[in-house]
């Protein structure tokens, strides 16, 4: 069956890929919240369709609704939030954190 972690991963990837079409050079998004109800089983070799709907944009925060169906019925629904980040600044913060960890 279609596992819940796979559904969450698919929602994350589809949301990010779609949002990338609207971002400036040097920007990306990171997931900050996911809440999914897995409400139906999808059997092996069936297809799923994931529909993402933007429900709110507040500065760099983008809130979306997610709706997942297979060829027969609804199988998932929920919300997903992504935050627009500057890649250079984000990588710099991560390098600072890495240096702190290595110093421990």
C-alpha cells in the first residue's frame, strides 16, 4: 500500500517543485509544517494524484492545502507550510552550525 511517509514526501516534493517556478534566482523553500490525514489505502500499481492549493501567503511563509486521491477515492488530506529562503544565507547559517558541532 501507499505508505504515509511516502505520501508526506510526495506532498513535500510536489509543493517545492511547484513553488520553485515562482521564486527568484538564489531562493528555495524549506518545509516547516506538515499535517496529513491518511484516510484510505492505495493498492500497489495504482496511481495517485496530489493537488496543492495555496491558502495563504504571509511574507515568505506559504501555507497550502493538500488533497490526495487514487483512481477510486480520497486517500489523504491535510496542510503543508513552506518558507522561502535565500540559499546563500541558509548555507552560511548551516556552516556556522557545523563549525559549532565540530568544536564540541
